[in-house]
């Protein structure tokens, strides 16, 4: 099978447990791009944070960000975007503020968060510190809903970390009852993502594939989290990191090393070294021109 697109998750996949690019990652990306493969990032991160990582890898491709709610290569003229209405955003935030949780409204240009402190420093870094405040303004307020009543925002995504399991279960029960159209993605550390209807990483990748005329079966995807499972299950070659949960690994065609053991670069070199460059394959009509 010849693969024409490589989609990589960022946190826990592309980056090691300290938030640094894996050793040899730039070289691995250059290696696969030289074969004519389109490389993109598919992430729950906001666009500006994802673009910063892409620039470090010298990628200028279209990125699937905000868990599929914002697909673009720039802040303007996105290929695809979907948001909660300003009214939905404020209503969701107002309901969440009744619970003991940390809330972050994620927009492609800025972020709004409440002032509650996370109990785990590690979780705080994962949820609140994945963007450069110089390029991506992060504002903390006592009441996000009050701020929204003064300046309405149409949010692509809302991230929440609950401090207790009971609080999380109660909040999710209320939200799914009152907002049945809202997408809910649960992950580790009591973290939950709220997305507009019909938004997902897979949906965003499909939008990109349609733009490039590359079907899912011609793609390789690498991920580590529950939110990556649908993508890993659906592409031609789904790869799970060695640090991924068991349920994610069960969906994968290939399990590579962990993110602290250069899992992404290892997989790329091991697989794509066997694949001839796409221009060569097209020239010799081994694959069809598209």
C-alpha cells in the first residue's frame, strides 16, 4: 500500500513527556516529505499553538486543530471552521461555572480561563500552558460568563478539567440533557472537551483529504489518546504510541515506541523507507495520477 498523507497528533505523540520535540523528529519529517507525502498535525490544541509546533518542523501545510473545529493554514480563510453560537457559548459556560472545575474557552486567536487552580501541576501544564502568551493571548477572569455577556464569543471548543469524578458525572449529565447537540470527549485526568455538533478530529481530517483528493485509506495517522481512536481506526494505517492506553492500541494496525523513546520518528523511518517517492510511482504509473 502506498500512503500519501501522514497525520500526527501533538501532545503525547509528537512531543515527549516533557513537552519537547522527539529526537530526530525534524529529520524524520524531512525524510517523509522528500518522498512526496503530505504531512499535517491533527490536534486538540488551538491553531496558533499547533502552528508554532508546525513551524519548528518547517511545515506550512493545512492543520487540523481545536479537535477538528478549525482546519486551516492561517488565521484567516480557514478550509473549515465550526463554532458554538455566542449564545450557546455563554449558556454552556454559565452552567459549567456551577461546578468545581477549571474552564478554558479556546478560540483560534485567544483564550479565556477561570482563576481556579488545578490540583495537579502536570495537568495544569497540559491544559493551560500549551501556547505562547506572546502570540496567543491567555486571559484569566473570575467569571467567564460575565466576560462573555460584555463581549460575546463564538467558541470552537471549550476545555474543562473537573476536580472530582462526581462533579464531572453530574455536569455531563446536565449538559447532555440540556445541550444534546454538544459533542463530549472525555480523556484522562478528568479532562473533557466540548465541541460543536458533528465536529471531530476525523471529520477535520476528512475535510483536508477532500481538499487534497486523498482518501482515508491513503493516509497514515499516529496518535496516543482516546480522541485519536476514531482517526486511527479509520485511516489506511493507524498507529498507536507505546504510551497510549490499551483501548487505543486495540484500534491500531501498528504500535510504535513511546513518545519518550522516539516512537514517531522510529515508525516513520521504518515504514516509509520501504516506499518509493510518489513522483517516481506516478511517473511509472504504479499509482494513478490524481
